[in-house]
C-alpha cells in the first residue's frame, strides 16, 4: 500500500512539473564564477596596459623636454661664444663670406651630439629702421633716391611717400603720401607689418613668379637688421644696383670682384676696372664693408638625419640676441 502511494505521488509530481523547482546544480554556479573571474582579469590587464602606455608616453615627453632644454642651452652657449668672438676680433675691420670664420663648421659636444654652426654677416640691404634722421620724420638724404628707385623698380611708384607716412612718427601726410588711423607710425618690428598697408600684397612684399621668372619683392631689397649702412661684401647685386652712383653694370662688377677678393675699404673699389671715382664719393655715407648684425644658424646633427635647428640674429655692437627662432 505504501509503495503504491509513493508511485502515485511521483506520478503526480511529474505530471505537475514540480521537478523543475529543484535547485540548480553546483556545476552551473562554478561556471558563472569562472566567467566572472576571467572578465575581471581582462579588465585588470586592459587597465595595466593603458597605464603602461601612459607611463611610457610621459617618460618620452619628459625625455623630449629634457633634450629640448639641453639643445636650447647648447645653442645659447654657442651663440654667446660667437658674439664674444665677433666683438674681440678687432684685427680684421671688414666682414666677408670669404673669411674662414664665416664658413660652416662642426662642433662636437660629447653626449650633447655634434653641431654644425654658420655665421653670416648681415647689413646687406636698404636699412628700413634707419631711413629717417633722429627726428623720426626726415628721410636721410643719401637714401632718398634709393628709396624712390626701389618703388619704381617694384612698379609701385605711388607708394613712395605713403610707405614713409606709414613708418614716420608724425600724423601729417607728406606731399603725395597718406596718413591713416591704423598706420603704425614707427619702425616695423617685422617686414610682415607692411601688409597693413592697403596697397601691399604678399607678392609685392615677398616677391612672386611670372612668365619672366621670380620677381623680387620689398623684402628682397630691405632689411630690419642693419646699423644704417650697407655692407658691399654681402649686398645682393639687385640692391647695389639702386644705390646712389651705381647701376646694374657696376653692381655686377662689385659682385665679381668680391667673389675673388673681399672688399676692405673704399680704396678696393678703385681696383675694379671702370669703377668711376665719383661713385665712391656718392657712396661715402651709405656703403660699408663690415656688419653690425649677424645671422647664426645652429643645428644639431643626429644619426637619424634630423635634429634641432636654431635661427638667431645678434647685434655685435650691443652684444645681444635680437631674434631667436627654433625651427
């Protein structure tokens, strides 16, 4: 009787689906825990990898910053030594690219690498910051014709006096010039400031290409880095051609002579065949054979072919850096 009851109960339970209410087996719980552990492991590994990459990037950034500081310090040391050398060299009174110390040279600096250095004399173009007398308004007489010929050469004669009004100290327009509220009325800090002139274009300022080839612009004839005179040892022929007393033929003769022998003084101009003595007199207050400003290029050489370069301009007379650019 009891066996029959047990069978009946089992049959009833089966028919009612009560067997599904039994607790899950232990193997299912173990699988869930294993998957959870694996997922957490993946998360931890991802975090560790990300942190490692972050740390690596921070170390690289710190090393780059350290190298940048060391390179900048090395360039400063080299520049300071060059300025001291320029100031102490009183035996040679002229500056020419033919002189040995203006040739590129290598400077090994041990763990700081090998550097290549070159010094170039400037004062090679029309001195924009020295156009006026000390009053800041009166154009220097020895530069008057050169300034006028420059704008004729550029094909913009109408800007001869407007460009002067742009830079002079007063607010009064010159005859044939113009004064506007936005004119700087001071010497420009950079040649790009001439673009403030409404009539000025990038092509007129920096030159451009046409069917005849490259046409020079204002920046090819003028410089901010000059003591007021033009060093004939480094001035481009196109600049010398518009100096008082000179023309393209005489400018070419000067360029040919200085390529063979540096110009030391006005007496050397007399050695040039066909050079008129009157031109020497005309150039007396404008021409020079040495420079006040110098461009210094300092570059770190690396095995990879790259490096860090510095373009520096120094004032020898004042013994200081006037422009510093990291390339």
